C-alpha cells in the first residue's frame, strides 16, 4: 500500500502542504504578472492538488530503486527524466485548465492570466524531486520500523524459549525426587506411598495447567507451593511443619508460574532433610506499594554437605526473573545462625 494514500492523517498533512504551495504559486502569479488574486487562486490551487497526486506515483520508483542499492548517477538520471515528464504533464494540464476557464466562463479578470511554461516547468521539477526525497525518507522510516519490529519479535521469541526451557528444568527434577520418595515409601509404608502418588498426580495436573501460562496470581502460586509441601509431609511426617503469614492484599498480584517451587524444594531437600528433628518452613508475603515481597525461611544444618544441585534451583529462579523483569526483580538469599532465608522482590502487577 502507498504510505500516504493508505494513511488518512498523512494524506491530510500532504494535501495541506500542497494547498500552501498553491497559495505560494498564486502569490507568484500576482507578483510577476498583472493578475488579480481570485483568478490566480482559481488557476493555482487546482493545479497544486492535481500535481500532488501526480507526484505520488514516484513512490513506485522509490521502491523499485532503493537508495542503498542503486548507483547515484543512474538514480539521478531516472528522476530527472521522470521529473521532467511529470512536470511537462503538469504544465500542459495547467494550460488546459486555463484554456477551459477562459472559454467556459469568459471574464476580463482571466484574460491577463498567462502560464510561463519554463517557470512552471522548473517549479514542477523541484517540487517533484522534493516529493521524491520525502518518499525516500518514508521508505527509510518504514524499513527502520520493520527492522525494529523484527528485532522485538525475535527478542520475544528468544525470551519465551528461554522461559520455557527454564520452566522445563523444574518438572523433571521434582518428579525424579518424588518418584524416589515413593519408591522408598513402598516398603516402609504402602499407604503413605499411595497417598503421595495421589497428591503427586493432583499437583502435576495443576502445575501443568498453570505452568503453561505466562503468569499466574500469587494465590495460585502459593497453592502450588503448599501442594508440593503437602506431598513432602507424607514423606517426612511430623519432621516437616509449615507456617504461613500471607498478606491478603498481595494474593491478586501476578508472578511467574512455579517460581516458589524451587525455593520450597530447596528448603526441604537442603534444610529439613538434614535435620534429625526436622523443622518449620515459614512462608511470608507482603505487599508494599508497588513491590511484592515473598520470603521463605527454613532451619538448616550449617555443617551439611554443599552440592552444586542446591544452587541450581535458585540460579534457575534468578535467570527467570532476569528474563521476565530485567533489573526490576531479584532473589536474595542468606544464612545466619542455622536459618536459611530466601526473599523474592517483584513488581506488584495485578
């Protein structure tokens, strides 16, 4: 589509500019000849508007001969020839328009009106080349916009692919641990193994549904995290306790799906698991203006063995936060006096 004809706003601005050119042409006729203002306007305004549409045809030459791919001499020759042809056509149309008015509506005011062919040809050629320059500018802007759109789409696709890959790392890791737990329970407590299997199936049904979304509410994310802890309570029994301190106003806030699971999983496998007496995992959420804070605390053994797997889940979260929010979200972890603390700070978007 033609960039000016297809855009009403651009077309209106373009025609307004040519109306101003028509007024300037009328002023020129009044200045150089014995012509009144009314016949000058009658002649030049229609000529300007007609030539405005004639010059729009140069758009197709601009598309056929891009500036970056066409030799300058060749380009100059093309537009000198096309501009001369269109300017000559414009002068002929002007002469015809003047003849029509002089014979269709004889009036003394029109008798002294004369179109200087050489003057109008030169003006027409300059105006044509000016329109060509404007159209090339529009071409460049359109190309820049398309490049930016393609770049943005590629960034979005890369971001979505990265998020899918990061989310995909969560499920196999959790499933592997859960199946190991079920396997261990089958000999010790078949009933507990059955309960854990049912809870695991329910958890995966919910996580598959919610995990496919770009974001979910904090209430849904907490429900998933508690579902995970409920599964682990089957394995650990009284050794694993859960406390919640939930800010009700924070529940509608949107968060990336399964963002809490690696944290609570880390609290169980690298905290509660290493303590003979077990401990309590505390979940705290708070909405503070435009910021959402989610804190998970758990007791831990300071002398426990450190493995690389303990940091993979937290690194996964940081990567997801970076991909989704850039520098507007973070995960802070600390360990002090046998307590491990993980805090998520996110934008409070509902």
